[in-house]
C-alpha cells in the first residue's frame, strides 16, 4: 500500500529527511518509553503556557480575525521554561530528570491542543454570530434575521459544548497517521519546522543550525523551500486562474449575475463565488484521495499477503551517506509505529464520543436535532481528511471554510424556524472536528521527526484538549465580561460574527439564493478536481508529475494570491540553489526553510503580547498582506475592519 499511495499522491517530500540530523547510537539507546515522555513538570508548563496562548488567541481572533500558527513558539517557550527550571534546581543541589526532546515535543503538543480550542472553538465566530449584538448589527429588518435566533454566550454551556465536541476530532483520523505521515510523505511545514527547532535545542549537531532560527523572514517562502515543487507550482497556478482570470471575469458581470452594490463579504456577491468554488475544488480532491486510500487499504486486506520490509544492517551495506539516511529513516518509522493506537480503539472512541455529543448538543441548541448532529458526524471524517491533507501540502488549515459546509447544509435543512441557530451550532461542531484532526496530524509529523512516540503524542493531545475545554471558555469569558465584544466602534469587532450570521441566513433559502451560475461553477470545479486526479493516476509518471494538485490550487482561490507568490519564490530559490550546489541544497535547504518559518513563528509571541497592551512596536518582522473587509448595516453606515496581524509600522510621531 505504501508504494501505491505514495505514487498516487505525487507529492513526495524533497528535503524532509536530509534536514534532520543523524541519529547517534547514544540517542538511539536513550529514547524514553512513551509514558516517560509525559511528565508532571511538562503538564504544569503546558497548563501555564496554554492559558497564556488562549488569551493571545482570543485577542487576535476578536480583533483581526487571523491567528498565526504558534506551534514553533510553543516548542521554544516549552524548552526555555523547563530548561530554566531544571538549571535552577541543579544550582540548588537537587537532582533533576534529563529534559529530552520527546518531553519538549509533548509540551508543544499539549499547548497546541489547548490554545487550538480557543482558535477553533467558535468563540470569535459561530458563538458570537448567535448573540444579540450581532443580530442588531445586521439589522432587525434584514430578511431572515429573527429575534428568536439569538443565544448569548454563557460560561456553563460553552464548557459543556467544548467537552462533548472537542475530543471527537482526535479520533477521526488517528488511524490514518501512517498513511498521511509515512506513506503519503505529506510535508506539514510547521510541524517539520517545529521538529527542527526542538532537535536543534537538544543535540549538538542541531545546535549548529540554530542560527537560522532567528532570521525573521516570511513564513511561506520557507514553506516553498520545504514543499514539493509541484505543490508550489500548483498554488501559483491556482492564484493565476482565480485572481488573474476567474474573479475579474465574474466581476465584469456585477449587476447581472449578482447585485453590484453588495459588500465585499456578502455571500450573494463575489464573495459567495470565492467561498463555494474553493470548497468545491477542495472537496473534489480530498474525497478522491480518501476513496483511493479506502480502496487501496481494502485491496491490501483482501490480498492477505504480508510484505516484510527488511531493515538494512550496517555490515550488509556500504557505509555511505544515503545508506545512513535510509537507516535513520527506518529507525524513525520504527519508533513512530512502535506504540501504535489500535484502529478499533480509534473507531470505538469516535463512535462513543459522537453518540454522547449527539445526545447532548440538542439540549444546548434545540433547533439542532439529534439526527442532524448524527449527519454531521457521518460527513465529518471526510472533511477532516480533506483539511489534514491540505494542511500537509501547504501548511494551511481551512477549518472555518469546511465549517461553512456544515453551516450551509444544516441551515438549509432546518429552514426558517431555527435554521440560523442550528447552522451556526453545526459550524462550531464541524470547525472543531476538522481543526483538531489537522492539528493532531501536524503534531504527529513533529513527533515522527523528534523520535517521539505516537501514543505519547495522542495522549498529550487528549490532555491538552481537556485543558482547553476549561481554559478557552474561561479566558474568553474574561474578554466577554470586560470589553464591548462585537462593537463596530471598539477594538474587539469580531469580524467573522457578521459574516457567519449572514451566511446562516443565506443558507435558510438553500442553493437558490446563491449568485447566478455559482452552483454550476461549483459543480464544474468539483468534477475538474476529480478528472485531474484521475489523470494523475492513469498517465505515465514522467508526464503526470507535471499535472497540478487541485487541493493546492484551491488554497489561493479563497486565501489570496500573496501566498502563491511567497511559496513560488521559495521553490525558485531552491531550484537555483540546486543548480549551483546540489549537495549544500540537500544539506541546508530544510534548515534554512525551518529558519524562515521559525523566525516568523517565534516573533508572533512578542508581537502578540505587545498587541494585547495596544503597543505599536517601531518595526515588526512580518511582511504579510493587508486584507480589508467592508461590512454594511441597514442604517447606511459603513465601517472597515483591517486584517493586519502584524504590519510593518513606523514609529508614531
């Protein structure tokens, strides 16, 4: 199955293994058991950092609506915290347990799971879209905006909702960890960069590369260096097709296909085309690959022939660099697969938790009936796979985009009487599942590269999620009670609340309310994704390797073209580097890429802290785009929310 799936994906990682240092004999013997990788001090540090990161995440979510990946910052602060503590105790004469890279990885995983719920739990999106302030902001006369469809945030029901929903996503794809990480060789750039950072702190060889980590440069240039060339070119092609041709063409029909005076975030206008066409392309690619994995796995099970992979022995092969890397790769695979998570356990956990959630959620949101919740859990694994697959290719997790699918489907099924609340609740359920599944797979990649047990990764995810179910609602409640959340004139505008409520209202009427030809275009792009994948499988490899990846093409359709330029710059740099000195490019391209990603990732911490205290630094090391969204209410006033996570700013005079 490994050969078939890897070839079908067509996205083999070009530099994933050479960028990690060799495994020494001492390190090979000192890999702790999975239980020893989870420590009390590690959990204590995770709880403190998780709370801090939840506060930062809520701040960013409620202001700019964009949350950068904090995986790298979690790995760095986890190392500094435990290392400082052990050094302090050593100076006092106490003996301390050695701080290993595996423990560092567990801390990072636990923190990411905790603050991830603040990002994907619906606090800055679906929950606020239900409240009375957003209802009034859209306008009491807005068609479909009913006073009955209001539910203000409450600490009690939010904590219960988190506990019954957040764990389900962890069980949805855990059985596919080998397929995604080893067989498919998906890159997961942030997970890879975090692993390089952690390895660099815990080995002498890696420490020599640590100087790269503080080169504050764009993240997606680094992703372009790590991601396969076909992925980067596919992203660029998607940007050209969408922003170069499709969106300008549709814009020319404003006034005919859709009203010309709509705001930039109105789903009845150009924004609707962007969202639903991107979703169609992503679903076509993701579902094709999911069906392929199922069919290949079933074929292998029916075949009943076990393929034994013989691990090369030192005296059977020549002592070459490639042989050494092959042995190291096999050792990493053995560690990753040693403490397996049984498929029956994953399936039973998903079914059991889904049953509990199906019975509980209707008591919190009465319009969302139990059979509708069950429907969500039937389709959630497929969407979780699509999101995890896309994150592995491009490092972009589009959990909110997939959540909109659940929102639109449920709102259209429920209809006018409660469809808004039901759709928004479904959005929260789906977003939690697909987001946690992608986060877990990203952390599995980190664990694989740091010789950490998959079981310790999974358990730390469970523990971090449990922390997040409490810390995320509590820290959000602090903002809710202390500030005027959702006010267009205040700093906490919660930009996604209006967008999602308007989409829920649109969903009540179903596909008939979409702009003209939107449904036809969606069907066309969905079929195109299936056809492109089919061509990649049936055409000889020497030709199929040049066929683009639909999932990668879809990312700039919705996110923007800036990402495509950054990633393509990265692949051009690598191409030129290979022509100048292939050996150096193989040895250091991964380290440079990780340095670019880590530099941006580490800088998010101080910049976010400064942002919390409303301090504008003299200069910020981030060169991301500025995206302006305009919302219009029925009173005729217009206000703008500028999405600038960290902009290049001059000192105020």
